[in-house]
């Protein structure tokens, strides 16, 4: 994964594509696979290849147990952005009411598959 990240920084996107596909195929942990997907999706976005980036994201989310159907993807993305903004505002409102001790006592997300899916959703 580090090699793929370095090649991304160097702008060698063909090499990033080749290496991340190998990592995804042979990864032994969700963490390694998710990181490779993340790098690949970033690379595709950098190349303005959004259709492929979306397809890879959907495949990765499906593999992580969070499937999203491809039909109506544009509509889905628009609804997702609106939904995300509404939830962000709600979350800010809840956090603003909390004392520091309450905020610090919040439990960290501990389900690896869910955490990996959230990281992939943050790419967009």
C-alpha cells in the first residue's frame, strides 16, 4: 500500500492501478484492502474518471457488506449529499450541546467493516 501511495504522489497512475489491483486481490486484512481501494478511487478521481471511481466504490462497499444499487446513481448521489448535509447539521447541533467530558466519553466505531465502508464513503 505504501508503494501505491508513493506512486500516486509521483503521478504514476498506471502503476497505482496495477499495484492496487494486486493488493486488493491478495490482501489478507480488510484494512489493507480498504486502503488499496481508497488509493485506487483517489487515483481515478484525480484522473477525472468518475464513472469508474463510482463503480469501484460501489464494488468495494458491496464487498464490505454495504451494497448500494447502481441504478439511478446520479439521483442516489444527490440524495446522499443532501442526507449527509442534514445529518452533519444535526450532529453539529448535538455536539454543541455536549460538555467536553460527554464528547470525550463517546465510543469509537468498533466494527471494522462499517469503519472501512465509512472511509470509502468519505472519498467522495
